[in-house]
């Protein structure tokens, strides 16, 4: 089966645990499956989990009876398991809303089928849910693996195979899995092919192979099939050309080395094309029984795959271990052949799984490994939590793996590490979060002083020496006899205080009063410190007694001593009628110190006859004086709220003062009256005070101190005091103050007050809360003020204060729109309109977002947190083009403590109108989405698509008349606050134009017409356009030059007055793009000067021209010169024909040269070939004789006979061409007076004439009479 693609697919479907906001109807969120919500709100403190199955994804029967019955087990740390359908599976409809406590839950799901009235387990799966919080819903998909029922029976497999290729045949084989038993092969020929197989129920592998006989290539499927009794499972397979590729099967074996756990017998093998194993697997082989030494795993991959990376996935035999073991061999498989089986070269892979242990004090904490792992494969990433017990904590920096040799990630839960090639042990140190303290307890008491039972003693722990900051403590100390035990303090408090504890000891005396002591200790042990010594000392106070007048001493009188540092109260304990205490006489002295400079203890008046002092660390003695008085007495009727209770140990004081200011220094006398601490609202106190006789007027004040430490007082004035006692009744009413609060904050005020008294209210919101404006109301009257504290005047009635604290306000208004005309109806043009508020102008920190009930209506944001300095808004809407439009209104608003109404928002969207253009298309887009509209400030992209051989005319792309920036085919513009239209023009031709000049233009040269022609090739064979300006100077225009011409060559042609065409070809080409081109052209014509010489003429010729020719030409032209002697007696002198000094080559009297880029002068010289004499004269004496007739002897010789003698005669020679030269008897003839002699002695004179050409000669003989003249 090496050629088959094997994809072993788990028979699975997905169950979705769905969470969303409370749905009132069908779910419309495209990212969540539709389901029928129960429409309920979770119970208080709980959330909902909802279960929804998704479509099946495997070859299983079309309908599985009872498959939608399930049982679930939800587990979470520190939570009791939750069972659903245990023992009696429930249908899906029962699982719409499952209430669970907030936690991170793991769900274990079992699917059941009901066959013949009995439920059979038919699938299972697990999954970790997202964290569930109170009031919310969560969801998650769970893959459920099917497995067949062990119920026997026959099922049906129906197949259908289609193929678009011809000449294809194949086989289909259904084989039991695991291997063994009967296989069911089917030959396939002719497509489509279909049929059915009746086979025993169970799990099978399906191998389907098709072969193309023309190419030999194969295609196939290899998958899992589940057959159920009495049910039909169907498989449909389709193949086209793309499926026929070579396939290679990989086969191999796996061994395992496992410690710390046991694996299940089944391993899944996967093949990937990437080392990260992130792409879809190339092939999967499931349920590989690696324990069978003969078994192999086998899977198929496409031929030619460069590298294949394997992955082995194993599961633990312990079902509590929920995570698989994953082994990724580091070395890939390479050299994969074109097709066939590639198994013999593969190694036996070894999956090493080492144990994971923990070394901890389990009584203090635990190590919880994700997935309940007890072991792991090398390279796996292991995650765990170090969880202390409720009474313990994890010591910082103590979590280690293999004593720190394995790198650990994370400073707190969760921790993680990569599994090494060895067993690991996780260690952590957990410490008790409680410290237990104990110690000794000693007392020093004055003589006659006794303590009550030690059961009343109390040892308290403080953080400071002043005993102002107590430890919260877990349990108090228990003193007994001389020791104390059982004090518990949290580690966090001790550590925050430097492990220092200050102790306070409270003992109960037999007199019923408390006596205190102090101590301290540094706590060093981890969880317990014992033997801490503590002690308390009580000192004696000796009262002043004057038996005849009164007693002044320790108050109350039952108190028998005091401890060091105790505030001690002194007062009149008894007095004889008619006497009262002299406040200035009160003194406290140290009993054992007799030095008056050091033994005095400071005393402070406390009102009335009371005084206080701080007890020193030794006994003290009191002294005072009494004098006579009269008594003022009567009933003090008190009415107070029940909420006002007197401070424990405090009394009602009534005092008489000598002045209206009622200062402590003016106290005449005072009395104290004990009352219970609570439980009464009205009472009558019989009071009486001794004041000096004849005092006249005294000022009375009644004072009581509540548990709230407020002093309540009532003033009165008594006049006419003489020597007679006075009866005076006083009525005193105290009004109560209570409050009610809405929201998070507090009010602080006194619980009661006298009518007319100013009362202060301190308002303290919690963090991020504030007092709602106008909500502070006292007895239906709003209290004004800029900020806390606030005050009001107490009325003569009980008062209720109300206040409302808020942490958020409502911002509301309307969302309107300004949209393009093309979007005629907001409802149809926009959907999903949202308004959002942000803290920052960049709109990155969202405060609240709301979706409008319908597009462009009112919005309300009820959850805007207070005190946001600037609130910025954004409007988003989905347009009819499916694009999300975003508009950011300018400006911001501050958020204080009041609701903001009528903050109306307007969304501006403007249309983009793009017309239809000839030969091109323009599309507008934003974020690669086609746009018919945009919001102001959007960057809109215009994409230009010309037709072939067309282009966008430069500068023609405009948006509402303004040019658009960009280049090539992509342009952008910023959308303004108005509708825009896009204009453009496409062109396939450009204009090439410029100035046309002829320079130089030689004198005498006239031009009758001129034309400019453009070519696409340097050989000027492919014309692109001709312009005939007519004038030889001016401008030219070529209107139809194709755009994007790579090289444009020019030819300028002008017709001369002689009909000759002058042609200039500028050498350098130009290129065209999309712009018109300006190119100035110049035609150059240079003059030719011909010579006027003797003996002949030099002329030039021009094709297709008429003579006379204009003496001019273009540079580069080949000029032909024709040389014409005047007659046969003239020839051109060799090398004499030149053009501007340069010789011209001859070819049969036709000469040529190439016209340079300058005017030229042609020069030539003709020479004569005439060597004939015209005659000669001989002058003897004064008589000249002329001879002009010669006899032609042939061969260029001539003769004449003279009969006379000439001696010393003058010879004068005359030539037909004066340029010839003469020799006479081999002597050059240079003048006309050459002397010669002709007689018998010298019978011949020879004259040789050489023509001007230097080569033509004639010889003349002058002979003496009768002598023969001829060649000599």
C-alpha cells in the first residue's frame, strides 16, 4: 500500500460550549453558532455554560440513534465536581444553560447511544473552558472521538467514486482495524462508480486507489470508516486532474522508554512539511499499537516533499492525565523518492518519557501539573502551579526544578519548563501564614491590692511602641497564672512590620478596673516563638482625707491603684455639707521622694472638681483643701436618641462656673452621675452642686460624652445665690442624626446634636467614586458647598441625611448623519451603527461603546466613569458597501459628576462619484475595500486601470477639480467634508512639437517647402507621423505619437529651389511617456563653393534636381563632382581637385566626397596639353623674318627649311599656349633675345616644346636649305 495517501482521521464531531450575552431570540452573531437560549439570568454569584453540537466531520452513519445524549463532569481547583447526566444521559435540550460557580473548569464529556433501550458509550472528549465569572456565559468547542459499539450485527457501507480523467481504473479495499480478519476489495472501472458492501459492524480502514494508465500516476484516499449495526455509512469521493500526483508511503516503528507513568497502547503518528509542525499534516496514522513488535505505522505523503517532520502523540493510561505526550524527532526525513514505499531506511524512533515528581511539604502546599501529568517526553513544555494550603504561603524564590539545574519560566503561577532528557523533581518551600506566640506573665502589686482571676487578663500585640496600631491577629493570647499562650499573627503583617511585636498586658483588678503593662519581642523563628517575658506593675495612690470637710482622691472611689503611664482621674469623693473643694489646692506628690523639687507630679483640671495626671512608675500621695458653700439642686430631664450611648466608664457631669465663658479654670464645683452605656432614650438626673455662698450668679453646664467621643452639653444660668440653697430643674433634649447612603462612599458626622448647634458632615467617596451633585440632603433640604466638609444648623427635630455616590454618569444624545445622496435611506445605507467614547484623542483607550437600536437614533452611554478629563467620540457604521465607516467628531468633553445630555453627534459620510471613462477605469478604495463614500479625513486610494496601450493623461486625474497626488497607477487624496467627483482623461497619443529652424542656410540657397517625420526605428522605416509646416522656419506639431514610445527618431526634409530634397536626421532619439514632448529640431545645410578656373569647369550634380543646382548639401550627404575640360587641349591637373584643402578621389572624372558639418570650397586646376608653336622669328641685324608654316612629320615632330644663313641671329619663339616651356638645342628658352646661328656649319636648330601638363611634348626642327627636316 506504499502508493496510497493514508489520512487516518479521528471519527469526531465538535461540541461547542457556548457563551454570549443573554439572547432574547435566535443567535445572530456570525462568529457563534445559533442556539436557543433559555433566556434566563444565572443565579447570583454563578455563570452559565451552554452546550451546542456542530456538524459531524467523519465517515459515520448518517444518523446515530441517541447520539445527542450526554453525560458531563466539570472539575476545577478547590471546587466540588459537577456531574450532569451521570447514570442517566440527558438530551442536548437539557444542556442549554448549566449554572457553575466562577472558576476555570475542565469538562469531560461522554457521548451515549441508546440501543434496544440500553445506553452504550460511543464517544468521549475533554476540554479546558475559559475562565467563568459571575453573571457571564462561556463557550468552547470540544472534539469527541467516536468508537464503534461492541454489539455485533451487520452494517452497510455505500460508496460513490467520480473521476474527470479518462483511462483510469482502481480498487477500493475495506479492511478491519486493527489488522486481521476479512477485507472487502472492489475493482473500479468506468466512472462514476458506486455500490454497497454489507460487513460486520466495527472499525475499518478504507484504501481507495486510482491509476492513470496514460501517465502511470496515482490518486487515492485512506481514511477511517465506522460501521454500526443496522445503519448505513456513506463515503463520496471525487477526483480531478489535480489529484493525480505521485505518492510515497512512510513506514516505521516506535519504541518507548517510560518512567513515572504508563502509556496507553495507542499512538498517533503525524507527518508535517515544516519543523514547527504548524501547517496541516501531510498524513496521519492513528491508533498505532507500538506495543506489538511486529506492527508498523504507515502514512503517505506527496512525492517530492523536500523534508518530512514526524510527530508521535501518546496518551496516558491514567484517564486523569488529560494532556497528551508529544515527541518530535529533531531530524527530518529527506531523499523521498518519486513514489513507492520509503520505510526500510527509517530508524526505530524512541519516545523517551521521564517522570515528573515533587519534593514539598504536602501539609503546607501542593504542586499541580497541567493535565495531571506524571511524566513528559523530552522537549515538551510543562506547566504547573505551586499552590499553598489556605493557612500557608509560597516562599519567594523557592520554586525549582531539579534544584535549579532546569531553567524555569515565570515568577508566579503558572510556572513552566522544557522537559530535559532525565527525570525531574519540582521543589518548593511553603511556610505557615500564621505565627504562634507564647511567653511568661509576671505582676508587681501594691500592698493590699488584689487581682481578679487570670481569666480576665488580656495580652494584645501592637505594631508600634505607642500601642496605637494593633496587629489584626488571628486568635488572641490566653493568659493563665504566670504564662500566656495561643497568640496567632499572620506572616504578612509581621513581615511588613520588620518581624517586631509590641505587647500590651491588661489585667483585671479585684476592684473591677483594668491595669496595663508593656513588652516587646523580635520574632525570628519561622512559625512559632515562645518564652516571651511580659510583666505588669500596679502602683498605689493615697487619697486626701479631711474628716471634718471632705475626701479628695482616686476616682471612681472603688479604684485602688494605677499602672505606669495611666491617665488617672481625681475628684471629690465625699464632702461635708457647706464645704466645697478649692481647685487651686489640689496636689499630687511621689510618696517615696521627699525632695520638693522633684517629687511633684503635674495635675490638669478636667472640669468641675475633677483633675487628671499621668501615673509615674511609683506610688503617689494626694492633697487638697475644702471650704464652705450653698447647694443648687434639682432635676435634669434628659431626652436623647437611642443611638447615642454614653462612653463606657463616663458619667454625666453637671458643673457650676463663675463666668459665662464656662472655662475649666472657672469651675466652682462639679458632680458626676453614673448612667448605663445604652438602652435608654430619656432619664431624669437629680443633681446638686455646692457653690460659694453669696456667689450671686453662677453658670451651669451639664455634659455627657457619647461612645462617639462627642460632648453633648446643656447650659443654664442661676442668679440670686446667697446663703440659701436653690432648687432648679433643667430640661435637656438631644436630637438624633442618622443617614442613608446610595453607592460607594461614607458620611461622617456626630450621631446627635443640640438644636441650634452647627453640625459638620464629612463626605468621603471611595476611590473613583464621587458625590452626586445636589444629592446631599438634610431633612429634605439640599446642602450646598463647594466641597467636603459641609455644615448645617441642627433643627429641633431628629434629622436624616441622605447622599448618593456615583462612579459613572450617563452621556446621551442623538447620532445624526450626513451621507451621500446615493445612500438615500440611512436604514438601508448603514447598519450596525455604534457610538464609542475614548479617554484619549488617539482613540486607543475605550471607555464605552454602544450599538444604536436602529441606525441614527438616540444613544445612551450609562457607564461613563467620572472624572475623565477629556472624552473623545467615534461613530462607526457598516455601509451598504459592507465597509465599516469610522468618523471621529472633533473636540472633546470633560466628565465630572453630572449626567451629560443632548451631546449630539453627527456622522459625516460623503460620496465619491467616479464617472465612466473612455479607455480606462478608476476605482476608489480604502483599506483595500472598494469605496463609494468616505468620512472626512480618510485617505482614499484611487487605482487607475487603463486599457492596453492607453494611459492616464498627466494632470487629468482630479477630485472635485483639484489635482490628486500620486504616481504611476495609484493615487491618494484626503477625503474633504463634501461630496467629491473624480475626473480623468485617458490617452493613447501624445503631441511632439517644437521649433523648426534651418541653420546655417547658405547664401543663394532657397527652400520652397519642409516636412518633419517621426519613426520608431533608427533605420527610419516605421513612420509614426508626418508634419508639413510648409514654412522652412517656425514650429512643427506631431499630434498622434503613441504613448510610451521607447525611441523616437526624426527626419527633416526640405525642397530646395532646384527641386533637390535636403534631408537631416538628428542622431539622438527621444522617448515618450504620457506627457506631451517639446523637442526643437534644426536642419543644417552647408554651402559648396565651386571654382571658376581656366581650362575647364567643375560642377556638382543632385538626383531629381534641375540645373542649375543650388550649391549646398546636408552633412553626411555624398556629393558628386564632375570635371569638364574646355577642349581636348586641357586636362585636370593631378591631385588638384580638393574640398576645403582635402583631395578628392577620382573615378573616371567623377569625384565624390561626404559633406562635412561646415561650408566647403571646391578647388581644381586645369593644365594645357598644347605643345604647338605658333611660329618663330629670326632677326639678323635689323631685319626679322617670321616663320609660321611647319611640316608635320608625324610622331609629334615638325620641320621648316630655311635657305638663308643666320649667324648670331636673335630667335624669338611664339607659343599657341603661353604656359608651355621651350628648350632650344637643349637650352631652356627664357627670353626673346636668344642668339642662335643657322648656317652650313650649324645646319639645324632643334626646338622642344613641353605643354603645361608637363608630359606632352612637340619637337620642331629648323633646317638649313635643302636639308631634310625630320626626326633625327
